[in-house]
């Protein structure tokens, strides 16, 4: 029974620690040339391309050629 309680406590503690660490590091601006910067850049660029594609499709459906 003690092992089960210990397992649950360590699991919850691990999730809390991971959440706190992610909260602390998510707003950090990464330096260009690092792996973290490249990942963030790829995500932002993919989001830009998707929004641009949706905007173009919307404009074409409305008949506005811009």
C-alpha cells in the first residue's frame, strides 16, 4: 500500500514539476541558430503559410483579386 501511495505522489510531483518548468521557459526568446529557435521558427512559418492560404482562398471566393 505504501508503494502505491509513493508511486502516486512521485507521479503527481513529476507532472507538477514539468508543468512549472514549461511555464517558466515558454516565454523565453531563443537565440537564432539554436535548435529551439529553429523549431519555433518552423512552427510560426507553417502557421503563416496556413493563414496565408486560407486568406487567399477567402479572397478568391469573394471575387477580390488581392
